[in-house]
C-alpha cells in the first residue's frame, strides 16, 4: 500500500525506486529489519503517508502492478543504494538523483 500511496502518480520506474528504498532499508543495519517496521518507523519518518493519514483516507489498495514491482525489487533492485526520498528537495543523506516527483538520496 505505501508504494502506491507514495508513488501512485509516478511511472513504473518511480514506483520501483520507492520500493527499493523500503528493501534497502530492511537490508541496512541502521534501519529496522522488516518492511512493516521500516514503513512505520517514526524516527526518522520516511513514509509521510503513514503518519499524516493520507494512506488511510485515500483508501489505497495494492494493485497487481505494485505488488509485482515490490516482489521483483526484493529479488533484484533497480537501485541498491538509495535509502531516502523526498518530494520537494534533497533531504537526509547524500543527494543521488531526481526521478519524477522524487529526490532520492543515499547514506
């Protein structure tokens, strides 16, 4: 759900990058060890839609496309370095690239 909530207006590659942020964090010792814990991590908050109510209010559902993207990215990442993204400017970490509406960063 969070991939859709955070990147529903992006193309397939944009969705893949958001899924990569989740999986890269799961695999990184400095972040929680499960996707659920990563998505709902409070300090720092990466997925604003989980805390600002947008995900619940919009009634996002997991589409087959997003589900397949998340599974595929778990097995083979499009980008294995990114662990942060924002929509307005680069934030935490080292600026990496902008794609669609998102600015992605590494540690």
